[in-house]
């Protein structure tokens, strides 16, 4: 999975969680969520990861490898010929990250709509229960009143 490859990048570059968290301006817990696959990083994170890796080992992170497992983990400057392959790969990764972010937004909107629908149904159930309770209480009160009236009339 992509998160396992991300962990490999951290090990191969000796990038620490706090280091990338500061650079990417995120909470260290967020980095942990990336490493465990509970969250997917945004494009800025990958840019920061690439910069740190280049500073540490002189190679660029192949984000195509991190996300999809294609190619090699790193790309050094000597293997870049005109940058076309890297640009194509990075454009594809950027597009994929943007699509993932849009999919997350759509899912969140659907979840919120379902929550709203459930809250409305819960309110209807509450009103139904209260209505039935009031009906039962009224019936009992009416029965008691009739009972008392019969006692007084006798």
C-alpha cells in the first residue's frame, strides 16, 4: 500500500516525523495518520517530502512510486532528461491528489446529508413517542376523572 511505501521513504531518507510536520505545516499526528494510511496527504506534503529528501540524500522522491508503486523510490538529477517524464508523472500525481480531495469532499457532503436526514427522522420519532405518551396520559387521566365522578355520584 502507498502508506507502507511512504514509511520506506522516511526510513531511506532518515526524515523524522517532526521534521516533515514542521516543513509541511501540519500536526505530527497528521503525519502518523499518513504513515498508517488513515489519511491521504495533500500535494503540499509531497512537495515538502521531496525537498527534504533532496536536502538529505540528493535525490527527488518519485511520488508516482509512493502513491502507485510505479518506478523507483527516488529520481536523481542525472536520470532526468529534459524533465518530461517527471513533469508528466507529477502532473498525473497532482491530478490524482486533486481527484482524491474532491472525492473526500463529495463523501463528506453525502455524510452530512445522511446525518441531516437521520436527525429529521429522529425528531419525527420523538414527536411520535411524545404524542403517544400524551394520548396515553390523557386517557388515564380521563379514566381517573370518570372513576372519581362515579364515586361522587354514588
